[in-house]
């Protein structure tokens, strides 16, 4: 089982990036998917999550209106579109898979997730 996050990089403030999370060894359609991030010296924090069908989403207040999570179950891939990036968005971004249902999932909690990707670094310059 592997989750491969990609798409990170260096971007100027106000710019955009699109992260991808591709899975192998598991069918993402069976999982609630989340994105978390961890800045240097800080704890890993919830960014966003999406239900198995894609019909429900949840966002941290800090990214609402700027970030959009989506999924393509046919491609076994989840995406995170990040717009209007700010220097405080600088972090390693991780995708994760939670085998619970949307209602059961404590989707903002790290411990709710069963599988994690390796992370991709996003650096936003001021």
C-alpha cells in the first residue's frame, strides 16, 4: 500500500499549486481522504478532507475559500488545489486515507487515518 503525494514546490505569495495523491495497493474509493500539513517546529495539522464519493468536504478555517480538495476515483487520485497562497502555508503536505465512513471519521484527527503518503514540500515566498 502506497500513497504518493506530488506537486509541491516553491511559489510566490498569491500564487497557486496543485497537489496530487496517487494510490497503489488500495482503492481510494473506499476511503475518506485527507490532506494535512506540518510546518517546521509545529505539529501536523488538518487541512481538508473529502468523503468517499466526493460529495462532502471539510476545510480548516485557515484555508477556506483558497483551497479545494477533489478526487477522481477512476484514477485513484486525490487533488488539492491551492490558490492565493501565503507564506504561512509553507509546510510539508501529507495525504492520508481513512477507512471510516464520512460520519464515523474523526477526519480532523491524525489518528483517524490508516495510511499516509510521504509528503511533498510547499514553500511560499513573501
